[in-house]
C-alpha cells in the first residue's frame, strides 16, 4: 500500500514538473522590455536624458524626413541633448527639469533635410546628453502610409510659378503729393 502511495506521489510530481517545468527554463516574454510602437527607445547610461519612441517619417524618395520622438528629463536640472546624423548639422534640444519634449505631438517634429534614407530602412543616429560620450541607435525610417503618420510626412512649400508673359507689378508710391501751383 505504501509503495502505491509513493508511486502515485512520484507520478503526480513528474506530471506537475512536465506541465510547468518549461517556465523554469524559458524566458518569460513579459519580462523583456521593448518599445511598444514603431519607434525605438534610446537610453544613454551616462547621460541624464532618455529618448522614447524615436523614428523618422520621410518623403517617398527619402530626401527629407521628420524626426519624431519624446525626450525625457527625469532629473532636477536643465539638460541638453545633441542629435547627430552623419553628414547633417546636429540638432540641440534643451529640456527643463522633470519635463518631456514630444516632437510630433506637443512640438513640431525636427526637419531633416538631405536625409537620403528611404522609408523601410534604418539610419544610425548618435544621441549625446550631459557629459556622456553618448550612444548610437538604429532609428527606423517610416512613410505616411499609416493614417496616424500621414500628418507627420514632411511637406515642402511649393514654389510659386509666375508665367514669363505676365508683367511684374510695379510698386507705386502711396504718398500723395500736393498739386503744384
């Protein structure tokens, strides 16, 4: 009788271990941090600022793009973030203590001219804040095909074309002169 009880307990333990044992050796997906949007989170371990949900929305030809993302300052001091893309003048963003600057939501996105990156690609951007050496991240380049990104696609002002045959208006003096006597 005791052997049946021991065998029953052993079988129960094996079934329980077999049914739940995978959770002991398999990483749980809920413990893995990842950006829950199309953008990338960038943290500079030595710098005071963090970048959240960073991405670029570009024109079809990839020549112009808008940098979209939030810059978070969790510190009690004003801090500056320098955003550098190879071949393009760096952007400098200053964030007040405890504040978030959200490009593309609360603030206009940062316009990147001469981007040269097609939608669907990534571009390496260097983020440097405080006295840190900074960190590089591969930032996705998106297009406006999704409705919630359509308003973020850069638009270039269209040049005004004046036909050659139309004479240019001549400025007139609005001051009146007194009649001569």
